[in-house]
C-alpha cells in the first residue's frame, strides 16, 4: 500500500514540475567566419561570439540578462584599497582545458600579454590613456594598480580573457581556456566545433557540442534554421523574421557609423565633414533597409550608456546646405573633387551592401565623388586601426561598434583620443575630456562624458554616425534561448537550453 501511494505521489509530482531538460549537440550559423581564435582578440565580434566565456573566461562578467550588474567569474570577489588599486580573490579548483591549474600567475601573464608590443591584441585598446600594473600577491590573489586611478577597473577587466602562463606572447591558433568548452575542430572555410569539458569548474551546460557554420546571406541562415540544418542564427534580417515562434528581435548595443580620416584632404575640412552628414537621409533607411526599431545615432554609444546626451540633435537631411558647404570649401581651395572611398566589411550586418550603396548614391547626389569597396574582416582591420597606410587617399570606414558595458570608457579613448588605435584625428580638448571623465565618478563622470559627446558631434564632427541597431535571431523551437543586447558579440552556449 505504501509503495502504491509513493508511486502515485511520484506520478503526480512529475505532472506538476517541469520535464528534465535534455542535452546534446547543436549547430549555429554565423554571418562571418573567424579569421582567428586568439583569446585576446575576443572583443572582435566574429571571434568573441565563438570563444568568449565558452573557451576563454574573464575575471568578471557583466550581467546582460538581468540586474545583477558586475558578476564574479574567475574572480570570486574584489575590493578597492586605500591607494585606489584593486585586489581580486581568485576562484580555486579551476583548471584549463590542457589540464594545468589556474592561478594568479596566469592572470598576470594574460594581462601582460594583452599589453605586450609583440602582438596586436584588440583588448589593449580599452586600456588606453592609463598605465595598469598587475602584481601577484599569492596563488589566489592579485592586485591591479592603475594610473590614473580607474573606478571601473573591475568592469574593464571583463574584457581580458585568461590564458595559461605558458602561452607565448605571439598569437596562437588553438585557444586554451578555463571555460566550459574546448576547441576540438577548426576546418577553415567549413566549420568550427566546440565540445563541452567534463572537468569544468562550474555547472555543466546542456549543449554538449556546438558546430559553427558560416553563411554570408541572412536569408540562407534563416532557411537553415527553418529546415533543421542549423539550430540557431543570431543574426538574420528583419525581412526574414516572419515566424513568431522562432524569430526574436533584440536591442543591440551596436552603432553603425562611418569613421572619417581627418588627416587626409578633403576630409580635414570641417565643412566637408558637415556636408557628409547633411547629405545622408537617415530616416529613410528606417523600416526599409534598417529595422523599424533602430535609433538614429548621435553618439558612438547607445542611449542607456552613462553620459548619453539627449540634447545633441541628429544631423537633418539637407542636401542643399551640403552642396553649399562643398562650394564654400572648394572656393577656399579645398580639393573637394578628390574621390573618397568607403571601406565596408562584407556580411558585417544584414543589408550592409544595400545600405552602403544607398549612402554612396546620396553622397554623389550632393557632389561628392565616392567609390565603394568591400573587404573581408582581416583586411578591414588594416583600414580601421593604426598604423594607417602611408600614401592613402581619403577614406570612410564603415563599421559597427559594440558597447554593451554601460560606460563610454569602452569606446572613447581608442575611437577618439590622439593615441587611440582607431582615432582619425587629434584634438587636445577631446584628450582632456577623456582623461578627466575616465578618472571621475558619479555625476561628474556622467557630466564629462555628456560634454564630450556633444563636442565630438557638434564641433569636431568626428564621424558620420548612422544607427543604433536592432538585431533579429532565429532560434529552433527545440532550443530554450532568447537573445540579448550582447548576442552579436558574445554568445554563451551555457545560456542555451535544449527542450
């Protein structure tokens, strides 16, 4: 009798509680192939969406799904000391995928490697304008001292991926990390495979293996998920997002813009830069080539970011004024007839070809001579980042910049400071505002960032800012997953459930 009652209770309980989650392999189709899988390049979207927090982990992690703020990852806790430096207590019992033990020496080596001049680690650019020193206290404790003092240093360290102490300073092909997955196959041009680790320190994910495929056409990516050839495409176009059961829109932290190289005539003339901005009919793109929910940009960072300035107004579409500015510049001896080249990244985002062709046409209508060139990601980086090529002509680099961290520090120095790796100009006032804002806290920090945003847009006319994007994903009905504002740059497999 007792056995019967127990069995009845078990059956009733199973009806009232969720079915146990399944586990297994999945396939993900992406728009761009990874040219590298180097951990210190994981802040680049085509690399980060594969290995960031999957293979290579960081000390801290920003919660993009909730309101937990900055969370522990490989660091269990941290505190700022009296002299302004930061002490981190590291997680114990962690091993890398090669079986070696994680400790403070690995953290120091990882940071020093990012800062080394023997490589071109992208993570380094976020630490511009400061000197940061890592000092090992013991196996599980490390101090970071920044000059000037950085109140958001723990947040900045969410971009430093940790590698073993034995990792060479030069770039590596196969990443070794502490994450829940390890690289088990990379066949260039075909696929990348990550397999879950049995010895991972944290909770075992439901996805046991992820195979990454690459298709440039967003319609093809959407169709692959629909037919079951893939389980997830984090980026499809709005036109293909037609199935409410599988297609999700998400607020994107990406800003689409044209980086202007102020060093080359005629782009060194502010009248020409204003004319570029006035010649583009930004609202006409919304709901056509750009999703309805996208926002017109007045800053390189999206509106939720600290210091975002609501008083800065979008450049209106004013082709007649653009023509007059070009005429004024030409009368003053500026060579406005010099051909300008737009350098764009193939498959960077949905409709990138059509958007750039439309911008090219609008610029030509007011009198600019504009050529359009599409390149792959590695070649694009050569135009986008220093050292710039000698003898180059005037160029506009079409790009997307991601800032999902909530603070302009992750954008301003390397985009706009004189020594910034992607800055196209030098301005002492900009340098001063960046330095003071980076060291400030509270209301003063927000005020200084807000002042900088207005100055860059209204006075310097630093870029052609276009759109804060909205993304669309297609997710197989067999998966439990909703995209976030970080999905385009970081896709954590541990956040994906299998029904």
